[in-house]
C-alpha cells in the first residue's frame, strides 16, 4: 500500500517534522531541538492533526529530558500550544506518568513510551482501516473534510484509512475533498496524499458539499475528530457540523473515525470543549483585497451525537459511543 511521507521522524534523539505549511509545493523536514520549538511547531501548524500533535508532544518531552529541563514545565508549555485536540494533553499526561515513576534511566524510559505512542497510533489506524473498508462501496462517492490522513498521523490516517484499504483491494470509488478554508488542509493535504496513492480524488470548495449531495454524487461522509466527548459529540475542523447537518437532510450516512487516544471520557459534551480561535490573518492573507472589519477564525466546531451514523475505531464500527468505547 503506497502511503504518504512520514509527518514525524524520530531517529536516535533527533526529531524531524515535515513542514505541512509548505505542502504540497515543497517537502521539507525541520529539525526540532527542544520542547519550546516542538510547541511552536504545533501552534504554527508545521505539524497538525490530532494524533500527530500528540506524538510530537511526546517526543518534545523526550527532548526536554535530554536537556534536563523541568519536565512539568515542558509538559505545560506543550499542552498550551493548541487547546482542542485531546491527543495532545493525553500524550503529555502519558509521559508524565513515566516521570512520576522516577525511573533511573529517565530518557530511555520516556523515549520508549513516546515510540510506543507513535507505533500505537499507526496500529490503531490500520485497524480502523480494516474495520471501515466495507463502508466503501464500488463506484461510490465519499466526502471528507480537512485532513485526517497520513499527514495527520503517519501512514494511512484515520478517516482515510478505509479508503487506503478499499483501494488496495481494487475497489473503485471517488473521494470528494472539501478544500477546508482558511488553511486548506483538504485541498493542499488530503487531495495531495490521496492522489499520490492513486486514489481518485476531486477537490470541491467548502460550500459545494450540499449541492453535490442533492445531485446524488455523495454516498457517504467520513471525517476524523480532534476530540470525542463522553456523550459521543464530535469536535473536529470547522465546517464538520454543517457537513453533518447537510448529510442528515439528504439522508447520507455520516461516520467519524478516531483512535481511542481521541476519546475524552472526562468531558461530558462537545459544548464543554475549548474551541481554538486562530489568528485572523489566516483568513485575510488569502484574500485579494484588504479587509477592514473584524474577522473571526474558530478552528473547530461541535457535531452533536444525534448526527453521527457510526463511530469507527480500532475496535470496529459502532452505532453508539457507549458501544464504541466499552
Ligand atoms: O487544525 P488541524 O489541521 O490540526 O485540524 C485537524 C482536524 O480537524 C482533523 O480532522 C483531526 O485532527 C483528525 S486527524 C486524524
């Protein structure tokens, strides 16, 4: 199975991140030397996607240990870099469990746990792909939003995992990638990685989704998640909520794919999650004219559980969140 270049490389104490801001024009890896630079790379979207920022934070903690930094402070800096995806604080907390055990070989123990988190995410994605492949029917149209692909994890991603599996089995289908304003993760990243894998992909502007549904071009929607709350609400890239509402209106099944590292049992419902507001410059710099009114740039939104047809995890496909996480 042909997959995307690795978004994160760790080799013997060296952390390299594929600079996703420059894709698809340039494939450049940046070397990250300390936890502060790891936090900055998460914040400025050098690395993005819920599992990928969790993995990066885990390796950031190893870099902090190598430098003999205060690991609680490093953890706090990393956690603050982006507030919405639970994978980030989950991964830092997993590393702090090791710190609290005070092992004599602290750096080695932390490195082992960070590599474990990294390999764990890859393995969960493989199982998501196996369980979800049957959702991709021959000659169907599949809609996805943002990038929940290999770049957001490594290898085959979450929402794209069923696509890679179905494609490797010779199923022919068409993916519609919503461009995902303002950072264009759909047009720049999802379209690029699926096209490179030989999967038939068409980019649409964000507002074209309901129209294509009305024309009968979309049979199923699959998205990823930054956080799934205890009641099964989905927090994902801005535009996911309106996509799910459009799916419900048109009778199109709406699935969310996520590894268990994205489940947050401590938060009762999606509306309790802090939604990251990003700089207005992300919206305005792509406009061909100056804009002289306030601009808001919420990066995520909440899709209520009643709009979710099924939860696809490493354990299988489930109709309710309770079944998915038991
Ligand atoms: O702002 P981003 O690009 O980090 O947002 C990413 C998403 O919303 C993804 O859908 C989500 O993190 C799942 S990635 C497997």
